């Protein structure tokens, strides 16, 4: 009877530990989701601020410079923030240093690409290239700091590194716009006395300051002296780590080496390039075929709906990968529990949560699309936005499918399928590019609504197929550790 009671107590403690380990993830996920939503709201306010307080020329030049900087930065990173999260077997600060070093080196190697893009934009090469590099460099640091905070930062840091950058940029731009208006209204001459200070790219400087605030979180981590953990020190001295059995160490090593980014740098750059080129080509092709108005209708709606899969990826997939860094500690702490079964159970719970999260996010996209439709139907928006009608259904379908894919995007890195995942994504991007560019070869191109419907259908089917493949990785990956 006493033995049965002891077994029941042990099972109860194990269940409590598993429950507490599972509850850690939603708290981190909620923090990132809420802070990302707040940051997005600030960015929307910043966009409205640009349209109201700055000239179309200023907004246009800022859009060109920021897009070129984003393109250069994306290629330089080559998905380094994702690798920083996926490589849970590497200490966070060590992984950060490696990511920063490789990204900066790639950035220098890609300088000709940035210079070529600036030259093609017909902007003055020297100042424009300087602004592009500053934008790209600090945005690179901001994204790396967001990933690092998920592995080594607390909840307040995870929120601050997402909210403070857009808040800083919005406050600076608002202050600059107010100073301009006050100078013009009262004839103070504060600005004109020093020359053409109205020509200073305020929006660019505001964005740089915002990214710099986010990148500043990297300084303590980069300056910190790397130190071996206690268990590593004991093993280096030839001792068995205290409180850890051989079975738990074996299970811990298996769990750590199971989650990793095994892709080569070339493959990561190719994957990044495919995504960046497709996003750029979509805007360029739409502008060429259908004009600025159609492009504005599409990009405005895509910006709103695209926020949902972005949040799913940041607040769920990245957080799940970041939790992999803590699996070793959990397994060693609970060495008496069946560690491999604990890992398998945790991954299965993540799988079920991903299904519900993907469907919930899809529903959120549908709701947002419905809100846009109501706004048009009830004439809440200017009549010039009536053309958005043709894009609502296709973009809802496309971005809803992207939510499903984002909910499972952590699985390839937990099952040694990262390389196959990149090849699958590049194959889908190639298929999307074919559908996007096909009308250029037609004698009589299809209209914008038909083209977007075809592109959205192909994209949605491809994303659903990719999601189904990633979901099946759950069985394959966990089978090797069970």
C-alpha cells in the first residue's frame, strides 16, 4: 500500500512538473504576442504620421531607402536570428557572437549589391548608400537582439526590445514634424537659419534611432565574458556532473542535438534570397502591369493581413525554438522522470497547440478581411479605396494559409529537416514566381483581380502542402528519440 502511494505521489509530481514546464511557454508566447501587437500598432500610427505630416517626396525616398536597406540586411543575416534560436546546443551568447560575426562579414561582401540597388533607384549615391547601410546595420542588430532575448532575456526585455524601437522612431518623427510646423507657423527661423535643414531625411533618421535602441540590447551580451556552465566545468575536470545520471545526460544530449539548424550558409543565403526576391518582384510586377493605384490597394491590404502570420511566427514558432535551449536543464532537473518520454510528450503538446493556433490565426485573418469589407461597404473609407474589394478574398486565403505554415515552421529544426525545409520553400517560391511573371508573356495580360486570384490559389495550396509535410515530421522526428 505504501509502495502504491509512493508511486502515485511520484506520478503526481511528474505531472506537476510537466504542467509547469508547459505553462512556461504560453507566458513567453503571450508576452511576445502582446508586445508585437503593441509594436505593430505603433508602426501603424507611425505610417499615419508619415502620410499626414511629411511630404510625398519624403515618404517616397524613405520607402525606397528602407526597402533597399531591408533587402541588404536580409541577405546579410541569412536567417541568422532563426539559427540562433534553433541551435539550442550552443550557448546563447556564443551563438550570438557567431551570428553577428558572420552577418557583418556577409554584409561587407554584399556592399556592391546595396550600391547597385541605390544606383538603380536614381538617388544620389553617396548619401543614399550611407543611409541604407545605417538602416540595414542597426536593423540587423535589432532582429538579432529580439532572438537573443527569447533565449537569454526576461519577459520585460522581450517586450522592450520589440516595443521601444518603433516608439523611439515615432516620437522622434513627431518631435521633428512639430518643430517644423512651429518654425513655419511662427516664423522663428530656427531651421532655415542653419541652411536647408528641411532637406534632412527625418524619417530615415527616426528609423535608424529606433533600430539602434533595439540593437543596444546586444552590447551587454557581446561584452560578457563567456563562461562554461557548471556541468561543463565538472566534465572538463574529469568529474561526473553532480545530481545528473548517465541516462539523463544521454537523453539531454539527444534532445539538444535533435533541435538544430544544419543548413549550410550557402543554403540559408539562397533561401533568404528567394524570399526577398519574391517579395520585391510582387510589388515591381504589380507596379509595371497594373500601375501605382492597383499596387497601393494590394500592398495596403497585404500589410494589414500579413501582420497575423508574422505574429504567429514571432510569438509561437520562435518561442518554441527558444524553449529548446531549456530542455537540457529541465531533463537534468527531473532526472528521475523518463526524460525521452517527457520530451516526446512536450513536443506532442506543441503539435496540438500549433494546430489550434494555426486555425485560430486563420480565423483572425478572415475576421480582418471581413472588417475591411464592412469598412468599404459602409463607406468608412474614402471612395478611392473601392479597388480593395478585388483583393480581399485572395489575400485572406493566402495569408490564412501562411498562418498555418508559420504555426509549424519550428518542426523542421526539431527533426533535422531544416535543409529539406529550405529546398521546399525555394521550390514554392519558384512556383509562385512563375505564376507572378506568366502574364508578362501573354499577348493580352489578365486583369489584376484574375492575376491575384491565380497567384493566391497557387500560394495557398503550396503553403497548405508545406504545412502538412511539416506536421508529419512530428512522427518521424520523435520516433528517432523515443
